C-alpha cells in the first residue's frame, strides 16, 4: 500500500510539472511579462535601484527558460521514475529503492528550480518580497517546493521487503 502511495505522489509531481510547463508555453507572453516585472524591480526608484535591475530580453528569457525547463524536467524525470516504480512495485526493497532514482531526481530538480529561481534569484537578488503581486509568486513557489520536498523525503525512505 505504501508503495502505491509513493507512486501516486510521484505521478502528481509529474502532473504538476506538465500542467505548469504547458501553461507557461501556452501563455508565454504572460510568463515573459511576469519575469520581466520581477527583473525591472518596480518598487525601487530609478536612482536607488541596484545595478542588476534590467529589462534585457536575454535575462528575462533566461528566467522564463529556467522556470519552464525546471517544470518540464521534473515532469519527465518523475514520469520515468513513476513508470519504473510501477514495474518494480512487487520487487524486493533494494530493487524498488533503485527504481525511485529518476523520481527523486525529478523532485530534486523541481525543488532546485523553485528554490533557486524564486527564492535565491527572485526574492534575494530581485527583491520580489517588496511587491504585493511578486510576494504571491514567491509564496506559491514556497508552497510547491515544500510539498515536493516532503514528497521527495517520503518517497526516498527505504521500504521493507514484503
């Protein structure tokens, strides 16, 4: 039963990544505008803004690419991991543990993108916490990252032989 719950949770992380990436792709102009809004650092007066404040399309597209690639990568690795876990669900503990490797990699990629992209870059470098709309994005990233990290910890725990 626990193995099936672990598989379900990994499938849900894969769906999160797939739905999120599809939403970003289908509304790429909105994703671009959101990242640009952060890099412009609108809460700073022009004369007091840090030197990395920018509207550079290269920087903005890099941010969009980081977000989309993180979600898509998590979806792909979690899908591969879930399929492997399904195939090995009745195997011994060591074999099932080995089957989790891509699922755990997918979760780790999602957490790294959410923490690195939103907390380290967005909030720390670009001061997202100073803008009410940006705070919501940071809170959502924290929420998703926290759930996915907990799922990764739970799924990564060793299973006992049946």
